[in-house]
């Protein structure tokens, strides 16, 4: 029999020998297995009762027999014989037959419990604190840069028409810049470079996670 779903089988018909040897079926029972998924034939999917009487035709009905309508009125190789011309019985089918096409694989999945999650978080406390400390270190470095850039000029508000108070010189070969009046006297023709760094800080913040 080809691989077939138990639910789609309608009946099995067994034609017995006639004459002096028709009692050879006595003591016979039919069992169905799925040899593909159960090669050791340990799980019975359907079984008939043991035959106790010798008759010419046996019909073993499956649940789907109710959908069949083409009963034969005598022996047939293509149609199921009608009940009146055979010894009929209902086959015992397993409640959850496993004759399915294709394989089914079930693997064990271990889900974490609340305690495991808490332990995992606690185990990474040092990393979390380290990241927080790193942010604090970044803030410190930024504050340091602000102080360095701000050293070049006074922290004061300069109005229009006032001299810009540069209070630091990087290079002045003639020494003609007056740090008290903020006036530079040019006594040699040439190119001069004055640099102003304008630094605006708008509430640097970091957020701890």
C-alpha cells in the first residue's frame, strides 16, 4: 500500500480462498504501520480484529467509508463490495495517527527565567558603570578644551567700536602689541594674522543608560 493518510482510507477488502482451504484466514488480523517514519514497526496506526470465521469476502471499514458511494454488488477489483456481500467490521484506528508525508522535528527550547535575566544584568553592572564613567570623562575633556580656547581672550562682552582684548601673543617679532590698551602698532609693511576663536557652549549633557 502506498503512503496514505489513515483519514482518507475508506475500506480494505480481503478476498479469501474458496473451497477446502478457505479456513486459512482464521486467526489473521491486519495491522497498518508507517514504514517510512516508523521503520521498526512499533506504532500501530490501525488494526482489525482477529478473523474467527471463514467467509469468502471480508470488508474492513475505516471512518471515511461514510463518503464512499460506488459500492459493487459482487466481487470487484476496482470498487468496494457492498456490506450485504461481505463480512464487515469497523477498523480500530489510533486516536492520533502519525502517517504524514514529510518529517516532523521537535527540539527542546530552554527559555530564561526571571532570575536568569536578573543575574545577567547584575553580571554586567561593571560594564554599565564603565560606560557612565566614560561619558563623564568625555565631559571633562570638553570642559578642558573650552578653558584652553578661552585663554586667548578675556571673557567679556565687546561693544561696537571697542578694541578686541587679545591678552595672549603667540608670535610678535617686533613686540609692538600693547596688552594693556590692546593696540598693535604696525611698524613694518607686510602681512599680519589675527585669529579669533568664537566658542559657543549650549548646555552639553549626557544621559546615563
